[in-house]
C-alpha cells in the first residue's frame, strides 16, 4: 500500500508547487523590502528638502528685515547667504 502512494506521487508536481510558493514568498518579501527602503529614502529626501526650504525662507525673512533697516546689500548677502540677485528680487517685491 505504501509503495502505491509513492508511485502515484509526482515529484515534478511537488517541485512546481514548491517553486510557486517560494516565488510568491520572494515577491512578497521583495515588495515589503522595497516599500521599507522607498519610504526611508523618501522620508530622508523630504526632510532634507523641507529643511533647506525652511532655511531659505528664514534667510529671505532676515534679509527683508535688514533691508527695512537700510543695511548695505553686501552685508545682507554675507549675513544671509543669499545672492545679490535674490536680494534685488526681494527689493523688487516691495
């Protein structure tokens, strides 16, 4: 009776089922890993861009205050890190 069961057992079918299950597991693991890495990279990039934009906004605010107090443009450029063009643009906005 046991020999009958083994003869009916198709090793190729078993291997195919195992391959399909292994492939599904690998795909699922790959998706999880990709999402995790993508989220991490996106967070880092977003944080960096947000920080840089915040610093640029603050520099423009400081420059506007210094312009209102009639500071020399050269000093504003030096103190804020903004370019002459950026300072002139702030002047034009007022």
